[in-house]
C-alpha cells in the first residue's frame, strides 16, 4: 500500500507526450503565462502578470539594464543633494508618447500625483512612501498638488523626500508615467486597445480574456534596438497544458512549469529548459488576530514541525531551497522537521490555498502537523477568492508566495511585510521591525542599509511572524528560435530579445 507521502509526491502527475511542431509565425514572439494582468493601468494592477506586461508596454523613469541593474530610462541621468533628500531626474530630449504627443516633466509630476490620489487610482504609497506629503495626500488630508514633486522645466523633475532614500533610482524602474492627455479624455477606458497610448517598447493592439497583442512602438526612445516586431501573450492557466503547448511548438516562451515535472523537463528539454536564481519566496501567512496563532510559541512549534526538505525535493525536484528566513541565507537546519511537542490548539486550523503546487504543499504541511497533534481543514479556491478572504481576515493560515521578478535587492524581499507593504495583511505589528525597515529605506550607505535589513529579518525570524518554506528558482521554457537570453536573468525584457529565422 502506498503511504500518504508517496501519494503526495505522485499526486496530480500529468502525462507528457511530445507533439509535432507547427511552423511559427514570422516576427511574432509567442508567450504563455499563468494569467493576464488584472489591469493594464499601473495604478491599478497588482498581479505578477501585470508587472510582466508593464515591462513591455510602459517605460520607467529609470529602467532595468539587461543584467537587471539600474539603467537610464525616460530619464537619461539623475543626481541628488542633501544626502538623498532631494533628487533630480533629467529626461531625454525629444521624448514622445506612442501617438506623437510630447512627453514632458509635467507628465511625470501628474503621474506621481495620480498614483497616491485616492480619487484617481487604487491609491497606495508604493515606491513613493518617502516623498514629501505623500502620506497626507493618500489619507485625504492634502491635495495631490502638495506632494513633493515638481517640474523645474520641460525636462527636469525634482523629488523632495522627508528622509534620505538611496534606493530611489532603483524604485523608479517601475514608476511608469501616464499619458495625461489620454486619461483625461477616456478616463478608465484609456487602457482599451483603441485608446491606449504608451511610452514603452510596445503598444497594445488587441485584448481579450485569453490574450494580449502588442506591436513595436516606433516612438519608443530606443526603438532602433527593439528587434521583435510583435508579441502575443496568452493566459494558459494550467501549468501542464503550458508545457504540452510549448513542446508542440505553439509557444516560444512559457513560464512556471509544474513543480513535479521539473526533473523530467530538465532532462527532456535540455537547453530549452532554463532555471534562474530569483527573489521568490513560498511561505505560510499566519493570521495573528486568530487566538491560536497570536502566540509566538505556537507559531514556532508549527514552523519546527514542517519537513521543508521533503517539500523541496519531492515537489520541486531539488531546485528550491528549504528556508526559515525571508532573505536567502545559508541555513543548514532548515530542511528536516525538528522535534516538536504535541500542540494543544483546541480546534482544527484552516489552511486556505489555491490548486496545484500550493495545494500539494498544504497537504504536506497538514500531514506534518497531524504528527504533532494538530488537525487541519484545507480550503482550495481560486486565487482571487483567496486574496479576498485574506484581506477580510477570514483565514487562519494561507499558502502564499511572491515573485519579485528582477528585483534582487533584500529590500524587495522584506518590504512586502513592512507596514503598508502588499503582504502586510496578517495582523502583525512590531515596532522593532518597522523601525529597522524605516532605517533601511533611509540609508544611502550600502553597509548601513544591509545592517538594518539584517535586524529587520531577525525580528521576522524571532517572532515567526510568518512561516517561510522555500526560496525557489524561476523556470522558463525557451524555444530555439529565441535569441538574446541570458543565463543570469529571467527572459522578461522582451525588447532585448530577437527571433532567429525558421529552419
């Protein structure tokens, strides 16, 4: 008889039969990902798929260099004064939107104000947490015009900060200015294909519930270097289906293969299967407002009972690293479950999860906790339903993850849990953690900033505020016709790629 662990490891395995390839359309990059953006408006989108689309359609004030570092974007240069309290970004000469309308410093100012104005967007501080008066604008206590950003002339923008922020140019890689002249005409409909105007490498030409179509933007400031004429981005929610369609030749790029097929795909696809170091954390989000989980002692015991090594090896073919930390560190004790006394919880713990890999992880965790005397109930729902439940506080534990894309700095691993961060929805407040994160944000000295990160990470670990499980690698399938990829960074900057002629 198969034991429960064997069933867990073998569950949901999918047959992988190779299919014959069809001839790819010339000049079209075909990409398959889990889902499409929840919004093409950067003031509203929250999904990882939205961030991926924004990198193609929109241009940042600064940009991702091919190696993931900071490079000039709409701004060709930047300087700072007063130890990082005043920043000046200088735009390229002759910038235009995709419709030919001039793109000026006033657009940058208007866009920054829109992002924190509750009347115009899903307002949140985001990367503008340090801008003068941004918090008051967000709270409705000041008009957006009071925010500390202003145009000095047509090509220069000044940002005034309440505290020094050495990371501002890094954060500006994903500050995407908006076409004011279009939004004021079309309001929320500005992102429809017939209305949308962008400043990025591509423009939107078609949209449905299953795909986005993009074409090269001739008005992009670096259009001469964009080699691929057109892109089709398809939502293929089932990971095994993405694999089959890629192997059939229907896609040139496909991400997130099933975790339980990684070993097989690595052997079968060879150089077409790529793995990348990535800022990806899989963890358990704990609702501190629920009585059993308000105790740090209980949280530590639950964490200690989890066999992370089994999850990493059996579900991720050893490509994920067991961890008890948010920021990747060498942690030799992270793998196997530790000795854990029987826990008296008093009722079954509810674990909310989504189908697929997270469901398998939930089953493995439930099995470990049962050995420690903890009963569980697992609720499997779609991602949007899980997000709503977590935001409403209607959960005990949720299997969660985030992928920070090309953002490798420790700031981006810890910041989601800081006050106001996108993962700050587990009812935990800690003054020492908040203080350490505030100091890290202010620091312009890398060594001092790293020390503050370490102190913030230490508080998360000491309190077991969340239960980290795995640091994962990112996996992509890349067809032979795609050129320009790198071994050290995920193929997410499609303006850097090209297509080889069909053979």
